[in-house]
C-alpha cells in the first residue's frame, strides 16, 4: 500500500510541476492573418471614433487612399475608406480629384483645432520629380473631422522639402504643423480654435532639415519642459530647449556612414530620455555627451538604407526606423525594427531586447546593450516592409503588426497584406498605461463619446516605484507621448511602461505639459497608483494643475489567470488524492476486519 501512496503523490507532484510550463510560452504567435480587403501599408494609430479602442490607419496599395481599421472590444476590425483619391486643392469634401504622380508618404491623426474630433493630416510626395528620395517635393492637406465624419479639406500653401513636424508651438495643447521649404525657411501653421482654418507664422530660425528627417517634440533634459529636436544636415542635431525658439544648441555624430531615423527612450532607467540612432549596421545611444554602441546586428542581419517600398505605385524609400516598446514588461524599453536577413535574403522583423551589460558584452561607459532575440517572432513567408507595436486587446501587452509584400503564391501579387503577431510571453510582470488628453471637451457628445478630449503631442510622464528586492532599490523611468509622427515612426497614442515583477504600488506619477519659455512649470503628480492600471489624464485648464483629473482603470494581471488555473488543478488533484487515499484506507480496514474475524479468540472458551 505504501507503493500505491507513493505513486499517487508522485503523480500529483508531476501535474503541479507541469502546469506552469503549459501556461508559459516566451514567443509571439501568428494570431491574425488579415484578409485581402485589409491591404495597404500601416501608417498610424489613433482612437478615431472615441470608443476607447485604438484604430489602425493604412495607406492603400495605390498610394492614393487612406483606410481605417476600426477596432472593437471583441478583437475584430472593420475596414472603411476615409479618403479617396484625395488631391483636389479646393476640395470641400473628404477627397476629390486625383494626382497620379503623388504618393501618400505619411499621415498624422490629431485634433488640430480643438473641436473634439480627430483630424487627419496627409503628406504627399511627388514621385515624378525625383526617384531617389532627394530633393523631393511634398504637399500637405488636413481633412477636418466633425460629428458626421470628415467634412472639409484644407491644403497648406506651397511645396516643401520633407514631411511636416507636429509640435505644440504656442503651448495651447493643440498640435501645430511646421513645414520647411527648399530655401530652408520654416513656417508654423496654427489652426484657429474650433475653426477649420490655418494661420501661418514664420519660424525665427532657418535650418537645413536632413531628409528624411526624424525630428521630435520631446523632453530631453530634466527641466520639466518639452524641447524641439531637429535632425539637420551633416548628421547634426539642433535642439530648441524649454520653449525658447530664439536660441538653439547642437551636437552631432561624426561619421560618414549611413544613418537612420532617430528614436528616443529611457534605455537605462535613469529617468532621462536617451537618443538612439542606427549607424550602418549598429545602433548607438547618446549619453552624457558620448556615443555608445548598443548592438551590431551583423553578420546575420544588416540595415538597408536603400529599402524601396515594393509597390508598383511607388519607388519611395523606407528609412531605417527603430520602434520603441517594452515587449516583455521588464521595465526596460526594447526595440523593434526591420532588417535584411543575409541567410534567407529577405526583409524580416527583429526584436532587440534591452539587457544589462556584463564583461562578455565588451561595453564601456553605458550599462545596457541590445541583443537580437532569435525565435521570438515567428518566421513570415513574404518580405516585411513595416513593423509596429500594437496593443491589440487593450490589455497592456505589446503585440506586433507587420506589413508584408505579397508573393504570387500567396496573396494577389504586387500588393501589401498585414499580419498580427500576438504577444504570448507569459510572465508575472506588471505595467502602467498612460494617456494624456488635450483637455478639450467634445462639443457633440453621445453615449459612446464621453467628452474627455483627445490625445495630444508633447506631454511627458515620469514614474517612481520600489523594486521588490532585499535592498528596496528605486525604479524610475520617463517617456514622452507622440513625440514623432513622420516617416512611419508609428508611435502609439499612449505611453506604456513595463514595471517588471513588482507587486508594489507605483509610488509617484508626474505629468508635465509643454510650456511657454520662462513660464511656470505645468505639472502635477499622483501617488500610490495600482499596478496594471490604465491612466487617463485630463489636464483641463492646463495652467491650473489643481483642476487636472485622472481616471484609473485596472486590468487583471496574467498571474491571476495562472494562479486560478494552478489553484483549480491543485483542488482537483487533492480531490483525486484524498479519494485514492480513502479507497486505500477502506481496503486496509476490510483486510484488517477479515484477519480479525479469522483470529482464534481464547475468551470464547
């Protein structure tokens, strides 16, 4: 009987040991293959219909239309075409006419005039003028949103040398548009409040904008104000700090090698945003006045600085972009990018994990490195041209969207199709998701459109918490919301922090808004924030932080489901174990009674 009990206990322990391994899979999985109607190139994200789900904007295969994939709470998408053959300079509807030589190179979604509706900015590049991405001519149109959809179109006067820079020039919480012409003169277009008109303002300084630029409206110092960062010629970076547009500082990266698009992240979790940039086949970071190498992707991969967008409609070159996001929620932002895989000779997405530096990594002067994660993303048959992070189920987990170019054996040839890779990395980690709105009230609220305002550019979020270690180390980080909008930067309209494996409350969250030079800092802090929360901050009356409000929505942790599964399996296992032991005990009792009945009793004599 002891052998039976031992077998039962061994079987139960085996079940309990297998449960965690069955629930854990540290990979992404091919979750959603969009059908042929969801074609085109992923170009941006925003909650267009104010249903609290982030929608996807795409440029059609022809390069002439703008489509939207409306997301729903159940995970399905509904495709609609928002802008058709838009090009008419005098259009009064959402698209009319056609300019076959123009290709839509990018879009930006924002509420430019503060009426509480999403407007759509469309950048168009004239491909007939030049086919090598130099000296290209760009035009810009804004399609105004309303309670009945897009109802009017405004075209900004003139042609320009690159896509626009979206930033808050006058710090009124509404995005403004900067354009630079071929004479290096910059103009800022400011929309009239609740009117569908723009007023031009000449920017004080001239500068030679690098093409393609990767300028940003981001907080690069600890001064609690947002800076205007410009990528200028000869690999020089110009920064207008603290809202002062009369004086600028510069630094550069001294190299003759090709460079890609700048990206920004608090890589080493010190509370200061760092500047990242691809240099040939490396990714470098600017820290304390020095450039450090984070990773060299050779020999397996290489960056292609002549990556042509494979379409019959365009020979537009895609820049080398770095998409920032903490895919494993360990608290350190990682990088998603597209590179050429030398072995299979095609474009593939690669994840670069942010890891601590050690002796084997041969890094000096910076405490972190990036490392290519082989096997985390599943292989894709076709060439991948665009990759982006996307929170598919609004659960705080970063999934991945891919735009692929179809081969004749799969989708219709010479067309783009899209794939969703679901993040299936099961780990007991927490997150904090923050959306800072403009504080503008929707003038046409309905039951599904609560009047809290739309997301805006430039707010910065800091947080501070305590790591669950024996020493109680402080953990802190920061990020800026929607700091870049041009050339497929593909930033999400919120900030997502990974908190790591910490059950502790977030000690403090600080929100700062862009402010005019030499004005009082506009910031507010909240304390004791629950992990796995989504924070919606409404800075109503931006100059009076005491009037700002914050709504908090808690998302159950993945650990809850794992714990429930383990607890349920444990209960079932215990039931079987107790039942088996009862059966064994009954057998023993019966055998003992039989032996007792056959025993000779001397008392009976």
